C-alpha cells in the first residue's frame, strides 16, 4: 500500500510517499480501506518533534473508510460498512488496522469526508465545554483559535447549549465566516488585545469558560479574560511557544484550569466517550451541527497539507484523500 511516511522528525519536507507493508488484521479489530484522513494539529506536532513508534513512521490518528475485513470476536461491524476510526498513529495510509472499540459506524446522511473530521474535533470540544468545562446555558464562552477544527466544533456546541460565544481568529474575514456557525462576537488577535476586547464586550465581567488549544501567551490572555471563578479547558499548545505560560494570576480570580486530553479519556472511560462521539456523529448527520472542510489534498501531497495547516490559513478541516 501507499503511505506518507518519515524516517526522522522535522518539517513537512521529511514526509515521503512510499510503498509500505499493509497492517495486519488483529483479533477484536478491523481492517479499513481509507477514504479520507483528517489531518490534526497533533499530527504536525508529532511529525515536527514526536517519538517515532515505527520506522518508517506513519503519523496520524483519525480516518474514515470502508471495512475490508472483520477480526475475530467482532460482531458490531460488517465488511463493506462505512466507518470512522481513531488510532495512536497510522492514519496517513491507504489501509489502517484499528481495534473495533475505536471505530464508529457512519450514520446515513453523513459523508465519509465529513465523518473523517468528527471524533477527535467534536469529542474534544464536547469534553472541553461540558465534561470538564461544566458549561451551563446563559454562560459566556471564549473559544481561542475559533477557525480550527476544535474551535468550530466548540462554537457550534456552545451556541446550541444556550451560551454566548466569543472567539478569536487571525483575520476579520475568518471571524465573519464564524458568524455562520453561532459566533456572537469575534476578536482579531493580531490587531486587538483579546482580554481587553473580552472585558469590553462583557462590561468588565469576563467570560465563564475559555476553550484554549493554543497555550503559551494565549493562555495568559485566556486567564486575563476570565470572570471570577471562571474555568479554562486547556487542550493543546498549538502556539508552540517554548516559554512556559505564567499562570499565577488565576489565583487572584479563584479560577481553574483543567487539562483536557480526549485520547486519555477514551482509554480510561470508554463507556462515556464512545456513546458521546456516536451521538455527535448522529447530530451532524441530522444537520444539527456541521463539519467544515476547508481543503483536500491527495495523500501523495501530505507534505503540502501539513505545510498548509502550519500556515494557519485553514478554516476547518484539511483532508488527505488516498
């Protein structure tokens, strides 16, 4: 099979499009012919400096496709069924092998391309808002990096839960597009002081909850934007700043920061996360929520897809198509 591989961590240029051995079908698992791969921010971080679990290494942890084979003991899936799956690595390939416990049937009304952008993005946003963020109707939420996959999901989920939603992005054009998905007030972080804008909009009260996937100095701005006893769901460091953020001001507000890592929660509490993601797939199939696909690239152009994501020009999901 063909796959996008690399032999050492580095920039997008380390990716190579090569023939590699197909993965093995395991008991309790599925072998899936990949239809679409949603490139995650974590994929670019792992490629840039993560540990190689194999050599050559195939990065990536989410893809949709068609079940080719069903492993021993699996009764919940059949050959030919469209599914979306998550994995520790290996999505940037024509074929993937995954445990059935990390795959979901794609409901009618949802395309393979759309489904490829659901479990991690929407599941993470859901956990940031509700499981760890404890969001209630009537509260105010700030979503940092609102045009990202998690950001777009969080805006929609927060709005549907009855919250007032603020978000940041790098251009006025992207902010105007976010209004179509439930944004109440946008902040261009390149031209405005985010915390000051938040305080102006909230009449000095601050927001009850921040979803922050950026970290670094952005996290410092998130703390400054909080209301008294506000909460932050910190879900990543997409900003890649080396300097640790200064978090002591959170004490002055008796506020809190919760680290959110959906992968760990899926491993520890699958009885909660598996149906949660299944429900999100159903809601998207019913058009209650939307997956926003910005651009698609052939799998052979994985390096260009990674480069495009790192340019921070994407609005929503970037897909690779084998």
